[in-house]
């Protein structure tokens, strides 16, 4: 989180040395879309480029229940029968964004956008509910970490690193849009953007506890529970690219 | 002015970029145990010397050995009708006198390895002298000490690889857990078999001391991160534990993992002890 804030401000700072008509204006924007609820600062880099830096989150928004996952009722028993365990899902993104609007026209609002979303790799949170009672006391061993349920609920997240890593994702973005992030003629402006983030290969992650009590996020795969591997293979086909549709209201500060 | 303010803010917040410092556990080192210079093993000589020596032997039992560990845990091995058993407890040292709580006092020259005359003074009994070989412990590794068990993690391969954590270590509860999950473990483990400590000595002895004052002892061979061990008596130990084990140090603890398997079964797994050092 700290790194995302710094990187956002660093982007604004770098534009100090970009030349004329830099930081002559600054606007603040509030947005909503498939990239979550966000807040941004934007400043012009000349007449054809605006830099946008901000932060967005969508944790808990939109709910969907995924059925079809079965888990063994007694995970340590080789002869255990399996039981259906639904997964309640919702958006889970929580990241900063550094984006550049490139306007072919010095006066019109149509633009191309390039940049990146950076921060937590998760994009969907999933809760496996009605877990069998065995999972409250024992758990699945994932590389020496114990993944257990709490009161019958196992919290997981679908996460993808983009070009980053396990704990900090960097998801490149390209798109098009309408409206200027910093409108020199009007105090208030409205923007619409449509694009796609590259997420890379998605995986299902959960918190596990080592023998010494250390908590780490570990990846659940088909090696641990076959059906999770089957579900993730399907998800991975569609989750490498995240469609991003957003609307934003900007207010020019100066 | 606006540019200067923005630049100053960015620079001021730069240290936060490097403030995230993940603690990876570091390099664990323990202080030497308090009895490292007194630890060793006493084995009664098979042929007594002709001067003032009496074997500690009755028709019912024979003294087999006395283990004196680096952390002040002792184990007295006794052969009874061919069956070896151990009594365990704690001891303290005053010069050349070893006070074994619940057993008695031993006095002998502990300055070096060799044959010694041991004066054994037990409550309610006449003091006796025993000729014995004293093997002084060579303290060359921080593993050689007593350890208390904070937690035990049992991992078994069932429908998936599953684990359960237990506070301390009670082998009866562990065997019951394995059995309740569909694996065939013999039910000859009594409820009292809870570990009070595990000791490794510089005489290459491994000692399990139980809360009921009994124990299991054996020999081990250690190569720095893994070891094999063999109980002194084949009836000792637990059928689901193999003789293969690994040792690592993490987060101020010793992590001892013994491979587990069930005879005549495909069941496999491990038992991991999270150990804290005894002084």
C-alpha cells in the first residue's frame, strides 16, 4: 500500500521536469467501474497528454455464488466422501493506478490510455461457506502451511500478478476513452474509459499458518484438491485479461 | 510554488518505500545448556573390580545405564526380566555430586571419560559403590540439549494431505486422531504418554521423557540437518514413527520432523515437533 502511494506521487513529481505547461493545472476525480471505486489526481503534460495517478478499491462489491466445488468431508481420511461447498464471490481489487491519457487533438476529449494498475494481486474474493467441521480443527497442508476454516468459512482470493509478483502485482493497461481528465475550459468534466488490464495467470490463494505460527498466503492447486485445479483451469482461460470500464467525474482544482 | 510543494511531498514520503521489512526468522542461535560440562552417560562395568564394588542388581532388575543430559534431564535404564525401561526426571549438580530428583544422589569423578567408582545414595537404602564407564558428553552442536514441546503438527496423506495441530505432545491423542481418520494404528499407546521433553545428548543418545516419569531412549546419528535413530529396546517408541528425521531452526524454535508410516499400509505422513530450548 505504501509503495503504491509513493509511486503515484512520484509520477506527479517526475512531471515537474517534463517541460512547459506542466502542473499548471490539477484536477481531482471520483470514479466507478469494473476497476472499483477510485479517486485520482490528474495533471496535464502539455496539450496532448494528461497523467493520472490514484487509488481504487472494490472489495466486497458485486456478489455471485459459484457452485460445483466439492471437498472431502474428512480430508485426512482416504475413504472420505465429498460434500458440495459453495463459494460466495465478490470483487477484490485494491490497487493504485498510474495512467497516461494521450489526446490526438489538443482540444477534443477522445484519448488513448496506457499505464498500469499496481497493488494487491487479488481481483476476486471468494468465501467457501458451509465447510465440513473437520476443517475448523484440521486443515489442508500446503507446502508446510496449514489452511483451515474459521467457523465453517474458508476465505480465499483469486489473484494474478500481471508483471509483478506474489505480493505486489503490476497489471499493464491499454484502452480508449472520452473526456479530458483536466478540462481547462470547465471546472467540472466527465470521462468514460474502456480498456483491458493484463493480469497473467490467476491462482486461488488462502492464508496458511506455519508450525511456528507465521501466516503466509499460499496457493491452492489441483495437487491439494483436484476440483480446485479443475475450476482454476477454467477461470484461467478468461481471467488473464480484466475488462475495465469506468466512469469518472473530475473537478479542476486550479 | 505548487511544483516545489509536490516535489517536497514526494521526497518526504520516499522512506516509506523501504520501510517494509519482512522478518524472515533470521539465524537462530541458542545459549549453551547449563549442564553441558557435567553431561554424560554411565554404563555399569560388566566385570566388577575386586575392591569395594557392588553391582546394583537384584534378582528382579539390573541397572542398565544412567543418562545425564546437558539440560538437567536424567534417565535411569533398568532391565527387568529382559525388558528395558527408563525412569526420567531432572537433576542438579554440586561439584561431583549429581542429585537426581526422585532417584538419589550419585558421586563420581566427572572430570573425564573413563572408568569411575560411583557412590549411589538412594533414600531408604544403604549407599552402594558401582564401577562404571563414564562417557563424557561432547557438546559440539546446539541440538545437544533438552527441548520442551510447544506444539505438535501431525500431517497425514488421506483424501488430501491434511494436518492437525496439538498443544504439547500426547501420543495417545495423536494415535487416536490418526485412527479416527481411517488409518490402522495399533491401540497399545496408553493415555499417559505425553511428552515432557525430548533430549539429544553429546553421547549420541535421544531421550523421550514422559509426564508420568517414564521414558524411551535410543541412539541417533546426526549429520547436521537430518538424523536416524534406533530405540534401545525394539518395544520402545511408536509404530507410526519411522527412524528418519530432520532438524531445522526457525523463529527461535527447533523444528523436529519425524517421518511417519503405518506398517502394511499406504498411509504416510509426518509428525513435527515445535521445540523450545531448555536451559
